[in-house]
């Protein structure tokens, strides 16, 4: 296979660039695979505890356990990952996650899920930061020409995976879902090995088809603003992902609807990620922060007070638009820095993990001592406050 591709490249003048571009797009299949695994784990563990009548803190504790291990592991990975070893780290993470997925099936005790969730946190941490370093290596080191493309593709692809996980697990028997997790984890590991072999000797920077005239070096370093927005955003999305199954059980909704509503949140992230593929500077505009925050506020209030299926699906559409905004800007503001991107990406994953802990534990305690309406309303207030601050900063700075 490789010999054929090498021959085809040498004998056809445009094939080298085409081969590079195809590889550059193909790598975004991997976030779909890994986030299918993660989305399925998030949904089915919370749903199994909800269906068993467990207290809210045990339900939300599933994501808290993942987030604790994930954030600590991400800080470790950030110290060791670089472009040369990123592929090897991802491959090992794929094999590890395949074994963990088997553990869910072989040892299905409800409370043993916490062990497997913790191990999933390790596996995903050893994938996420290395993959972002890996994908940036396809864009060259001397410019930010492909950063918007990479951010959009990454946001769309991992969101597609996170959408499909709850949806498929909502339809299938949960054990079948985990067998699919095993297969996808192995596909991730083997696929990275294939890409590493095919890209040998390819001069990345000379074959970048997405050259941008924008010099992002003249913009402010807003990585910290991405961390703030994603910190609040991830805390609220952990509440949505862990308590929406509980809300569905309380309202008597079928498991397929519970999974589909969560899937729709991520589908909106896919849609917006693709829409932003060729965008240039809206990330620095206060008007975008206003619209994103408004969607998050409205979506969470609908989760709090909407009692019908159409309203809950609308809540997912609005909230998914907000989560697409804060996740896109989180990755973009870190990738765009010419020197500190690897460090910033590791901090991104730690922020996501720590915020997931705060949201899951705080949301679980609040829901247990009050109710779901109060919990979603408090989340909406947090989104409103953080969005107003972001709007203020972006309006005050008025970046070019």
C-alpha cells in the first residue's frame, strides 16, 4: 500500500500535495473515534446510576471521577509531549482504552464503573493534548496559516464523536456499545501508526493549501480568556451531561430521547465548527461573545423549566451553540500562539478537567439538596456572568 502511494506520488505532479491534504483531513477521523468512546461512557454510566435510583451525587460523580484523573494526567502529559513523540503516545492511549472498554463489560458491577471511568480519564488524557500537538505539526511551524482550519476541523470532529456516543448507546444494549468502544480504540491506535508511516519525508510547511493573509501575531494573547470561558462552560456542560439523563428519567422519557438530546448538543458544535472553517477574526469580537452567551443562558433555562420534548431539544440546540463557541475559542487561542501552544494546550485540558470536577460535584450536591430546576438555573447565572465579563474585555480591547 505504502509503495503504491509513493509511486503514485512520484509519477503524478499534483499527487504529493493531494496526498498531504488527504492525510491532513484524514487525521480528524481520530477525534471522532475517541470521543465516541468518551461520549458513550459519560452517557451510559450516568444513565445506569439514574435508572438504579442512585443519589444525584453518585450520578454526577461519574464525570467528577473522570475529570479528576484527566486533569492530573493532562498536566503530566504536557511535560513530556512534543511533535516527535505525540504519535507514539496516542497509539499507546488507543490500546489502553481498548482494554479499559473490555473492563466495563467483563466486570459490570455498577459501582466498579468508577474504576473504569478513572482509567478512561488516564487514556483520554494521553490522547487529547498529544493529538492537538500532532495536528498542529501538519500546519508548519512558521505561521498561523492553518490554525482556523485545524481548530474548526478539530471542534467539528470531536463533537461529532461526542454526539454519536450517547446516541448509539441510547439505541443499543450497553455491552454492545462497549464492544464498539474496543474496536474504535484499536482503530485509533492503528490509524495513527498508518499516518506516521505515510507522512515520512513530507515537508509540511511547503504544502499547506490554507495560506492565510491574517497575521495573528498582532492580536492579544487571549489564552487566559479561553480558559475562563471554557472553565465556566465546562462546569455547566458537565452538569448538563450528567443530570440530563436524570431529568429524562424523572420526566419519563425513553433512553433513546435522553441520548438524542445530549447528542444534539454536540451536533450543534459540529455544525458551528464547520461553519467557522474559513472564518478570520470573529473570535476577537464582543458581538460573538454576546450571541454565544445568550445561547448558553437560554438553553440552560430551558433545561430548567422546559417539560416537553420539543423544548428540551431546543435547549440542546441553544446550549450546543454556546458550547461550540467556548470550545472553539479555547482551542484557537492556544493553538495560535507561535511559541507557547504546547504548554497552553496542556493547560486547556487541565482546565477542562478541573472545571468538570467542580461542575459535576457542585451540580450533584446542589441537585441533591434542592432540585434540578435550581441547579440548571444556577448554571445559567454562571454563564451570564462569565459571558458579560468576556464581552467587556473584548469590547474594551477592540482588537483589530
